[in-house]
C-alpha cells in the first residue's frame, strides 16, 4: 500500500535562512505522482507542485525548489531565504495510476515557523 | 475564475443529529473528491466522483456517511447520527481531465459534534 512519511513534525527557522522539508514515499506502482501542498493558518490547502514518476528533473520556482530522487524514494522541498509568509503546514502527497481515482495519500505534514 | 467553494464553513451539532455539507467544484472539473482532516494529521480520502458516478469509497466512509453528486456539478456529503469522533475538517477537492492530476481544494467545513 502507498505511504508518505514526513519525519519532521515541526521546524523553526529565522527569516532568510534556507530550510528543507523531507518527504519519503512508498509505492508498488511504477507510475505515480508526487505533490506538495501548503496549508496556511487560514486552513485552505494550496497546490504547489506535481512531479511524475517518469520525470526526475528537479524544479525551481522562485525561492522554492524540489529534489526528486527515485533511488531513495524521496521528494524533498527547499525554501531559500525563508520569509514569515512561508509559515504554514506543508504536506507531501502521492497518487498512484493504478488507483483509477488518483486519490491523494498525504503525509502528516511539517509545520514550518519562520521567525522574524 | 472561481475556486472550489464549500458551505457551511463551520457547523456545530449535537451528537445524534444529521448534517449535510455542500461542495461546488471548479466549473470545468468533472472529478470531485472528499477528504477528512483531523487535528495534526494530513487529509484522508473518503470518496471520489467522476461526473455523477461515485466510483470509489474509502473504508473510512461508514454506513452513516453518504455522498451524492446528482448532476455532475455540486456534491453533498451527509453524516447521519453524528458522533463525537466525526468532529473534523471536511475538505472537498476537484480536478480536471485525465491528464490533470493535481487537485484543488476548497476551504473546508469544520464540524464540531458536542
């Protein structure tokens, strides 16, 4: 069965520091999709990124970057020069192609606090 | 471009009462999901619709839960005979066609059962 592990429950950093959020996944499927979502204090989950299992290219979007490594089943998320607005709970999620619904399996989330 | 909307945003009910939540997906999205999120946890899948057909249900969805999407547009989630353990945030998400795998979430309905 699919599983997503976010070992870091809470992280605190000082503004402008870089921070990496870890995500390790388990799946038996050969085609799958990985996601990161942000949940700010307001509560609404905001989609950040999707990666396909067949595309291991890392991605950068502004201060955000993602490192996908199939060899270690990891999909880590780095925020460069963190800002107070980055404070939120971040979720890593997985969906499998063989589940026709492509339902998401989430990790427990990492709460990031950026201190000014 | 409107996102996913959910009503009500908050619901307080007494144990044993029935409650119903509504979700309006992004208009062009034909796939709709319900999830439940409890404090300190990630969302957990409840059920999935493609158009009006309910194609998958989680074992979390007990007999007291029912969901509908009668015309393939909005959806409702009903909980009968609520229990305190039903207290949670109920999230709705939608996604577009077959090649679009990311789901977009609504703000959720927070249910408190007293």
